[in-house]
């Protein structure tokens, strides 16, 4: 039995007048389900909502597409006869034509608590578009699967703004999707008509396994709640020639390459105190993406204590260890990455122009972490007024 009531449940229990009166668009994907695995689209239709358009984020309405500029097309829902507009194709922001179909946009996506996960950028772009068209945005809240009580990392430098980072958030931001909507809309002066429906029963200290809810992968490479625990750090490997485990059944938990010598990496970590996880040596052969069809040596990250595990600090430390032990073989990836053609992918992912060079220079990640603390504290204070849960 789920201990958390989701935003879709709270919306339908409160039955605002627009449920009957407005033309409604729904931004959703395969993970937009209630605690009994009923899709939000079906719940709205059962409530008599006039659904006139559907919008799909990155990875497609069915979550079938892989990452990094693998786009989805618009199509017509064969059962409802209404358009399904892709917001990861010809455009990444709703257009005038798209918004002409609706009065209210219901946003119901499962975020994963990490700045570079593109659903938060899609949220920001929807708010900005809705402001210009007098369309109300309604955000149905869902749990942050890695909790809302911890934050990590440097804030995005806006010189490196991209589709994987729209506003200056830390990598692990500690917000739910509805809290982000409130924060974006007010703190960054978007000013869109906005209504949010908060959950009941969710606490900031909860990890996803504690909610009692079923996990539906919001994208192909986050198959379990455990993959979301490591994602805020392991996503940085997308900016390197190390495999982040795409093409395996445990992406982001598995990582490595044909050139990696695990023993050397472990020796390079002897002075680092990295709590909350175990590095288990592993061998794998990706079926697609980097090093496809080639045997990779590396590790699987097993999170043993989510409370003490710091994914961003840990993964940057692992990258630094590989840099120091495999400098000739290790490479930063080249553009393009998520429609950015000029900056290195690692700069876009880390939201910084020089963090990767600091790792190259062998700087202690704990020292870097201490240098980020003032901006992280300021961020926490700035988003405090928009939090929905104690």
C-alpha cells in the first residue's frame, strides 16, 4: 500500500472548475501513473475532462527513445483523435499552434532530482511559453526519488546554459517537480499562471523505496530507483570516453571501458573517504552506445547507505582517479551534446567551464566541494519559500 498520495489523486479529489470547463493539454509519458498504475490520461478522461492535446518530453510519450538528440515525431492519438506534440523534436518548447489547442496545460512527469535531467528544462520552457499565451500550467507533484533533504554540487554557470541546465541549480537540487515550478516561476520572474497540486504523505527524507509507490522508468536508462541514486554523479561519464553502462541492464551503476584497469583505479582511491557505497569490480559488454560490442572492465556501484552516499562527489572523485591512472587513454567527449555545438559535453553537464580542468590538475574533490558550499547555502535559502513539504 502506497504511503504517498500523488498530485493526480489530489487534483481529482479537489475537482477544480476547469476540469469540466477548460480545454486541457496533458504533458506526460509512460511513468505518468497513479498509485494503482492507472495513467493520468485515463484518470482525466474518466473525470470528464475535455482532453484536446497531449505533449511528450524527451524519450517520447512511451519512453521508447534513447538519449542525446534521439528525437520523437508528432502523431495523432488513434483512440482519442487528438494531436500528440513532441517537445523533443522539431521544437523543445510549445509553439503558438500547439498552445492554441488548450486553455490549461497539466504537467505530470516523474523527475529524478538531478539538474541535467531534461524534464526540468521542459518545465521551464512550458512556463515561459504559457505566460505569453494566457495558458494556465497545472503541475501534479511526484516524489523526488533521491530525497528532498540533501543537495550537492556547484550551481550552473549560465555561460553553459543548455537543454540540460536552464537555471542555476546544483546537480542534486533536492526539489520536487512542483517545487521547481514554483521556484522557476517566481524566483526567475517567469510569471506564468500556475497552480500546483502537492502530494500527501511525502516527506523530504524519503527515498523512492520508502514511498510504497511502484517505479515506472521515466526514461530507458533509469530502470530502478537505485539507478537514480547514482545518476547525479554518474551522468558526468556521458562527457567522457568511459561507458556509463548504457547498453547494459544496469546503466549508471555499471561503468568502465576496455582500457580501464580496476586495480589501478582502486589504488588511486586509497586516500579518499567515500561513504555509502561499494565498488565491485565488474566486466560487461554494452549492446549499444559507447564501446558497443566490446568487453569493458570496470565496476558496479552498489549504494549501501543512501543517507551518507554523495553521488556527485563520489563520481567526480572516480573520474579524477581515472585521470591520474589512465591519462593517455582517458578522453573528454567532443560536441555535439544535447544541441550544444561549441562547449565540451563535460562543461555542459557539470555546468562549469573549468571544473573538468581542476579534476585534470588533481584537485581534491572535497576541497572543491567546500568551495561550492556558500553558493549551495545561498541556493537553499533562495528556494526555501517555494518548498511544499517539511
